[in-house]
């Protein structure tokens, strides 16, 4: 029988592109988990296949609704679970800390506990990818390359919620021998990147300015951060390869992996790159107090040694290509009349 993969967070940038990857590169059936009335912008291109049940379908459930998850796992029993769903916006987490903690920690526990019960009951034994975040490292020391043994230092309610998620993935693997692995992905971008993230809101504003929908001024927050960037499509490939190795028993239960780009930029450099792709040469940059966070993860450089010892992987899409694709994504959205809100 064909393998089945469940993707939570199916409608997001990473989830939708993971669905694209699995449909193109495997013969697996794909189940996209989504909440009722969730935006479908990133999955409209899959609508025909979903309607025809052509290797992909939707299951409506919510991380905070244990019963809906119970129905999902008891009825579908996917072979691979890519748990990507989360309240994933660091800035938003300052406004909604309780919802962030509830969704990311308790929501992950709801998934793992359902699987643990079925594992104990009848041996159900899927591969479970728990998506943590590089934000768990928080305010890292300048000059220190972050590896999987680096201490956590939460710098937002979001990062604290992901620390909880990270520990849950390890705990259920070590304590109950579930085939979990945890990923801590560094800053990732490209097409479909939500505009609450720095490089995406800059690209969106450039596209709005080019279309005559915004004055030629880009509003930004803190520009003192230094970080690596990678294309989301590279990270997805790593997820898939780790899942295959985990299925073979070659990844210890609960093991954690950094997955990060290997090109580092100061944030003003990112703005310069994106402006270099623009048709407008009169755009100015201004700091907006409303875009500043109470505390920032302002230095993030990573060590990819560990993941490379488990899978044959490295980032392949250059960051400049990724930034250009992101800008073209926003140009395309605006050209189709999908005018994004300023935020």
C-alpha cells in the first residue's frame, strides 16, 4: 500500500510547499490538516487535485481540539506526520502570549498524546517530525555558532512556546520510543512567505510601491540583527530526507537538528538586495516604532554539521535567488488583485 503523509499547518508557506514537494517527488498520499475557514491562498493551485481526490485531501481539525485530532489519527493513521502547524509569528506572540503558548505547546502535546495512546494500544508507529525553531536559542552571544547543544534563551513568548514544543518532541521519543525527530530551522523565506516577517514585509512594500499603492517609503523595525537565510524549499528537502532515515531507524528517537542557511546577512544588506531588484530607484527606508519588539533574537549563526552527518544535504538555492522569488511572489499577488494589508 502507498504511504500516507499528514501535514499540519498545510495552508502555510512551508506546509503548502511540502505538499507540492511530496506530490512531485513521491507516490505518497497526502493529507492536509487545516482549521475551518482558514485562508487558502497558498493551496488554491491544489484545489482541482483535492476535489478529484488525486493523492491529496483535507482533514478539518484543530490543534486545540483533542477530539478532532483523535478522529484524525484513529481514522487515517498516517505513516509520516509533519507537524508544522503553530502560532508562528514572534511579533504576534507579544500581543497574544497565552494563545501562542496554548497552540504551540498544548497543541503539540495533543498530537503526541494521541499517537502515544494508539502506539500503546495496537503498535501504531509513524514517523513524527516536530517542527521547533531556531528561535529557541533566542539572544545568542555574538560570534557563537549555534549547535544542537547550545543552551536555550527564550526571547519572545513564541520562542518560549517552541522551547516547550522542542522538549515535547524529545520527551515522547525518549520516554515512549515514538519515532520523533525535532528540527530547528533558521530564517527561511521565498515564495508564500507571510508578510509579518522582515524580508517578506520589505518585499511586499516594494511591490506595493511599484504598483503605485504605497508612497515610496519602506517602514521597518530593528535592523541590528545578523542572521542566516535559506530558501524554504531547501529546508523541505531536509525534512523529507530526515523522515526517510527515521523510518529506517537511523535517527535516534527524539533527536534534534539545526537546519539553516549558510549565507549570512545584516538586515540592511537584505533591504539593499531587494531594492536592487526594484524598478523604482527613489525608495526610502524609515524605522517604525510599532514594528519594534520588546526583545529581539538579534544574532543567529548556525552549525549544520550534525544534520549533514545524517543525510546528504546542503542548501542549494542562493539567497539572492530566494529574495528575488519572494519579491516576484508579491508582485504576482498584487497583479492578481490580492492587495495585502499594511501590518
